[in-house]
C-alpha cells in the first residue's frame, strides 16, 4: 500500500514579493487536484532560522579549513 498526500509544500529559493508571486500562485492553482493555494509571509523567525543554519555551516567550514589541534 502506498501513502497518500493531502498537502504539498513548495519552498522558494528566496523571498519574493507578493505581487511577483501572484502568477506562480495562479499557475499552481490551475494544476489538476489543487483545491487551494496560499502564500506564507516571511517573518523574523524565518530569518533567525536561516541565520542559525548558516552559522552552523560557517563553523563547519572553518573547522575544515582550520582543524583544531589535539592536545595530549
């Protein structure tokens, strides 16, 4: 038996203006089986999560470039 989806989430590569997204929302709404489409407004929490994730990657990159010397 296969799973059934009731929602598909689309993540945009960057935040876009509401009026720029209008055509994209209309196009998705035209797809067969789509009941409704709505945008999700970017918030400070989104910015914070993105910055924390980038910080983790920066730390990992620095650790690769400059490994910590082990002391005995």
